[in-house]
């Protein structure tokens, strides 16, 4: 009976976990970021290029999108601009995470509607705080699990 209760609790947690879509062509980066997010209670889905980004976002209805700027099949800025025109994605917060120089790109990303901009690799605690903030969660920094 305990196994059944544990399984039901896990299924319930999975159903209520906020979903984050990572749009990044770097598989190693996605695989590195995913455990950080899952350890902190989030469900994670991926898209590897600009074309897949919009279709996956529409299909998965994420609560938050983490977007790289340097994508195959289109620029991350184009993806962000396109999402801001689609009724089902316009309100989804986006955190831009890029290896590009932040000097011009940070301002442009924020003006395009991004909730935050981080240069790769991001500081784990600052990044997770931005994720929580973008999702409307208020949690002290000390509550984040170290990954």
C-alpha cells in the first residue's frame, strides 16, 4: 500500500510541477541545465532550434521558456518576437540565456519582452532566483537545492 501511495504522490507532483521549456541547440547545455531545474521541482521539455521552438511551446504550454539567442533555423530574437504575437504564448515569461555578448543583446532582449537575461554559464543561484521570480514564486535563496 505504501508503494501505491508513493506512486500517487509522485504522479501528483509531476502533474502540478511547473513546466519549463528550454530552447537551446547545445545538447550538453540542455543536459546540464535540466537536473538543476528538476531538482528544484520543475518539469522540463526541450526544443533544439527556432522552428521547433514555436511548435513545442504551443504543444507543451510551458509556464516559463528559457531561450538561447544563437539557434539553427532562426535567431532567438525572432523566436521571442514571434511568441509575443501568439495569443497562447504572449504571457509566457521568457528568460534569455546566451553566450552572446550582453552589451547589446541584454538590452534588446529585455526590450523585446524577456523577463531576464543571463550570459552562459549563469550563476546557479541567481539563475534559479530569476526562474522563481519569472514564475511568480517567492522563495528565499537559501531554500534552493544545490546542484
